[in-house]
C-alpha cells in the first residue's frame, strides 16, 4: 500500500476533509495541517490556544476538543494527522527551521506521493526536500478574482511549478483556465469533481420553518461575489412580494463596504455581517428555500457544495465554473451581472415549488455518488502511470 503525505491549511478544510475521509481507506495517509492563529478557528481552535502552540507540531487529537473532535473524528480516523503551528506570513528562516524539526522527527520524506494544497514563499525548505519526490499540487483558482491582486501568488507559481509533477483542479472549467494561463504545464493537469461539504452540516436546534419563502446570499462579502446585485434584486422583489424574506449572511472583506451595510431600509432583508459559525449556518440553511450566487467570476464554488449538504437549491450566475455544478441551467441560472435576468429567475423560483422540489432530488442524486471516492481512484489511477521515485 502506498504511503502518501497530504499537506494543507485550514482555509481549505471543508473540501480537504471530504477527500481525506475516502483516500485514507486506500493508502497509508499522513496529513499535515499548517495552522496559524489567524486560521485556527476553522478547526475550532481558539486564537489564544493556537498562540500557545506556536512553533510546535502536535497530534490532531491533542488540539481538538469536545464536539469538534467528535464531529471530525470520522473524517480523520485511520490517518496520521499532525498539526504544524506557525505564525501567519512567517519568515523563511523560521519556517525552514520548523520544517527541519518536523521532518527530522517524522519519516515523511519516505512517502511515495506528496499532495500539496497550498504553498507560501516561506515554504521553500519543504519544497527543496520534496523536489525529487512525486508532488501533486491542488490549484483552487488559476486566475485572480475581480478586485484581487495575485502578485505574490504568481511569484510562488514561477518558483515552485517546475517541481510539480501534476496539478489538480476541482472543475473542468478551472482545468481549462489553468491550461490557458500555464500552457507549459497543460499536459500535467487532472480535474476532480467537487464533493458535497458534509462536514459543514451539524445538528443544531432550529425553529419550525416559517410559511414565508426565504432566499439567502451566503459567503464572504467580496467585490467579485455580486452581493450588491443580490441586494438590489431583493429590494426590487420586496416591492411586490412583502411575504418573501431575504438574508445576506457573511463577513465583509475589510476593504469592501457596500452601501447596504450602513443603510438597509427593508425590514424583510436581514444583514448578518459577521463570521457565520456552523450552528448559525445550520439555522440559516435549514430555513431557506433558495441560495443565490450572483458571482461575477468563479472557477468553482464551495458555497454550492455547502448548500447541497443541506439539500438547498442554488441559483447561479452563468459563470462556467458555476454552471458545471448546476443541474438545471434553464431555471437555476441567470445572465451574469444582469439585474432583470436575476429578478426574473428569482421570481420564477419563488412561485414554482415544483422546480425547487425537482432540484432537491437532483442534489440528493449527486450527493449519493461519493465523489471523493471517485476522485481518490482517479488520482491513484493517474499515479499508477507515473514512475514512483
């Protein structure tokens, strides 16, 4: 049986745990989670605790507590999981010392394969030690989103890409973008399917569903996500549909302040401008009839897979990366940045319970496929054609 290292950070936790849960059954799996005080909350670790763990490598069971440990145990049980604690944007020298210490203590360099989900400029020592090993690198966004700068990422790509054996994306559209932007590596990319984010659904006490329809926007409030378009559409619909409720749920990006955050005159449009924890997420999703993703650009979307974990239909803009996971593009997609198209599609779904019911059946069918097992077998099949160094 192959021995594999999976190196990730909590930013990608929702998607990585789905893959880990299935892949650990097929290989001897080491998981290394690189944690800083800024991202420790994704694992239920307080910032204070994370600071006390800095510069240490600990077993996962030694840092997870209570309900979080119970919830995540099925995803990791059977794998050897290490938590490497470091400062966010740590210096290269200190980062190298951390990896030197970890690699001297644990025989990770003997692995047959290394799956790397994230790299920083400070990780040069790790890549130096792995450069003659098989490395598969997961690419989530081959190009920057609207309003984002990627100068630092491009530097990383130029430095590290020559040492990568294969690249993994989570949509065919993303794979196509990668080939377009990095033609020198076009023959080295494979495409996974996005798994339903089952880890995002927790059992929580919820109120009985109200009789009114509820439509939500969920996720980080960023320029490229089109949240202002959603708000304007909700405001327009509210003029003739007072019994429809709308929710904008998610924390705004620090440098982005849409006007409705300071002035929302509509009582049926609720703004929740803060980090949404799993209990609140369950409350929002369980009471919703539809989620809207008016993204201006997207390679894929974790929000779609979070909604699908709650069997919640999603209306998306016609970005190809979103349409790839839309089961009825006629009813559940609209023309990108087009207010009239968005309002028309929202009103149609508000009025048609049959469409919503059919879409829930399609979501359930996709969830039953065990996409992460399919991805695991695809990777092993790809690897079997490569020489193990």
